[in-house]
């Protein structure tokens, strides 16, 4: 039987390599099945290639039944201590660490041991918040892992220029979990797989942690967020919607459930930012789904909301590129994204098409009103000349933008090929 091809996650792999043998806990956090376990496998394979001995590696996945006896922090600690390598570094990998009760006590004790290089993953942001963050403060570095970027998806599929458009449609429809890329358009299998992920997130990572017994209300809130991706959302609006359907739920309970859904990485919240006043606004934020395939599964969404799906895709890509992302407010106008990173600020508008003149003006107008000189970008699916530019506002094809390397050089991009239009 041939060995299954693994999806390479080079950015995350390079991050692990950069922290190798540093006296700090390495944390990889992200939604279930986004590739955290595979990342550890790839990293372990690399360590072995560099000459590390198998006995120097301890790898534990707390989702697996064989490690069920390690779900107590003391048992986990004793198991690892008994297997530490005596002649050098021991590389310790603990996958889905949040499954171990009081895991932070074991992790903290392992951290202070000489020659222990410690790596952990988790599927819930709550694992490093509150008291846990206080205990481990200053002792860990974290990278947030997302499902496949379009560039990773294209690389894994081995797609050429002529197939980029259809591949992008498949990417939006079936989503970006690594397993869906491997299933290769087998719709029934993909839907079954995504349904399993969704229910695991909803039950294990959200309901069980909060002690929620009425799963139907939690499901209603999740569906509301999926159907309102890219639209301003208020806690009161969600509560009113559910109550109008004959259920009873308080604003405080909705707020609690929203936080839990974000902690499980099923959704990400983007706050509004007043560009003129240079301050964050507490109301009318937007929620974005971690994967478009999950949204398609729950809503059977149509091409009518393509603009929102594209907006969701751009938001996740900005997160992958290390940006802090907000929704921009300019008086009564809105800028889809204000993305800030170490290199500065970029403003983005996202639209499926601006071939209609009035649509183009509607998208450009908020960008033109911004009173600073940071770069401004309009992302669309329109076939355009490479030099499309409106008073300094650059228009790019979304696929071109998604396939660019972070430093702006041409990667696996349509712009590396003859330009259409």
C-alpha cells in the first residue's frame, strides 16, 4: 500500500523549526482537523532526518483511545517523565492537550525540566485564557492554525493556470480542511466528513465545556452566524431572532454562546474601527466562519451570496498573513477590512464584480474618503489588466492576491502567466 501524501504546511513547519530547543512552550491552536496533528508528524519526520533518535521523541495524541489513561495531569506528567531521554533533548508533543484535566500543571512542571523541548496543540482558545494564561504567562509562544490557504490547496492539488478558476470554485464550495482536499470532489464523503467536524466542534468544544444541554439553541446561533457572514451582527438581534421563533433566550446567554463558538475557532469576530477617530467600536461587529465548506453544509448557500463568501475568504487569508483585521468605518461609509501588521496598514474592499459602473463607484467611494496614504486595494473576480488603478487604488483579481507570497513576490499566481482581459 502506498504511503498517503501529506499536505505540507510550510509556514507552520518553519515556525516550529525556528523555536526548536528554545526554552519556551510552543503552542499550535486551531479548529479541529485543520492539520495540527499532521504538522507534528511532518516536524517529527524532519527531526528524525536531522539525526534525532526515535527514543528522543515522545508523541501523545489525547484524542486517541490508547492515551485515555493520561487524561489526568498527574498521569500525563508521570508517563512523560518516565520516558525522558538521558543523553540530550527530549522532544515532547502533546496533541489536543485541553482533553487532559488541569493539563497546565503538567505542562508547567515539564517546562522547568532541563533538555525538554515541549510542543502542544489545542482546539479551543479557552485553554490559554484566564487562569491558564496567568499560570503559563511568559512561558509560551503561540501560532494560530487555519485550514488550507488557497495557495496550499493549489500546491497540494498540483493545479496549473488553466484549472485555477474551477479549483477556486471547488475550494469555496467544499472548504479548506486538508481531508476535503484529499477526497477530491467526492461530495457525499466530503459532506459526511464536514458534518462530523461540525458536530464535534459544537458538542465537544462548545456544549460540553459550557454544560449546554439545549443543543438546538446553540445550533440556531451558529446557523445565524453562518447566514450573516459579512453582515453587522448584534447580540440583541440574535436573541430577538431566536425569541421570535418561539424559543426563550436572554441577551447574556447569547453573548456567552457567541464567545464559546469563537473559542472553539468555528467563528472569528472582527471589530469595527473608526478610521477618522482612530478607535475601536464595541457594537455591530462581524463574524466570519473558519471554513466555507462548513457554511455550505449548513446553509446549502447559492451564488447569490458569493460576495460574502469571498469576503470570508479574504478575511481568513489576512489572518494567515499575520494581520490584525478590523471592519473600517468612515462616517456612514464602510471599508471591508483594515489590515494592520508589522509592515503597516492596508485597506481592502471585496466584491464579486465591479464591471457595472455604479458598483465600481460604490466600492471605490469609501476608499477615496480615507484621509491617509496607506495602500488601498479592491479585490474582485473580474478579469482585468494588471495595471488596473483608480487614483492610487489598485484593483486585483482575488485569485492572484490569494496566490501571492506574503512578501509580495509572485508565487503560484495567475500573474505569473499571461494576463487575461
